C-alpha cells in the first residue's frame, strides 16, 4: 500500500510542478511577444537580444541577483528599484529598462529568465533558425555534431545553432532540447523513468 501512496504523492507533486511550469511558460511567452513587438517597432531586435543575453548571463553568474528575481519575500517595488539600478549601471537601453520595470511592477520578475528565452526563441523562429541546447556526457566529435545538425535541419530550421554543455553525470547518450521539445537518448534519464515505473508497480 505504501508503494501506491508513494506513487500517488510523486504523481501529484509532478502534476503540481508541471502546472506551475506551464503557467510560468504562458506568462513568459506573453511578455516576450510584447517585447518582441516593441523591439521590432524600434528596429532594435538584435540590440535587445544582445542586452537580454547579457542579462541572462548576469543572472546565471550572480546568486544575489537570482535571489532578488525569484524571492517572493521581496516587495515588487523593491525589486523594481533594485533592477532599475542594476540595469542603469549596466548601461541598458530605455526599452529594456522600462520593460523590466513593468515586469517587476506586475510581480512577474520570477519569469524573467523564461521571458528572455522566449524572446530569443521567437527571434530565431522568425528568422528560420533552430537553436538547440545540447547536454552531453563528453565532448561531441565532428561526426556527432554533423548528425545532430542534420536532425535539427529536418525539424524545419534553415540555420542551426547549438549551445553545447558537458555534463559528466549523464551515464550515456545526450539530451537535445529545442524550445520545449526534448530529444533524449540519455541512459540516466531512461533509468530514472524505469525507477519511477517500478515505484508505481
């Protein structure tokens, strides 16, 4: 009976996480579309993409900034003030500064990383580009890189770019993500799925 209870608990937790991620994704897509339209009107799509990429890098490297963005305990007005100061120091454009201020004022700063990803994905999509995130246990050789590129071309991309990350904890294979779509040949992931299936048996 406890195995069944564990399986139900895991399923409910997974459902809750999936629902939360779906909600964040919806928010991110709406804000990213609005930003894309503003950047397009200002003829600054590439400049905004460059600024957002820099902001994404800053968030990934700075624990304090990540906490500021994600913490529900910090008031929206305080987040807005802090982000305005950070962006001013970074020399951000008026468009990015005003946009982030609106996101913070609306209490949606927790979705900022997703907004950035959605903006960059939309820019790539409209240009016929496919951008893939590739995680592999060891560096790819030329033949493997070519094979992955051909698969991505078949998915409809005229231009293919890949961000490759090495993760030695992968037992084998690789994980390729294009937007929300994942192509997974990792043995680690297969084992995890098998464990979940056995837990529910």
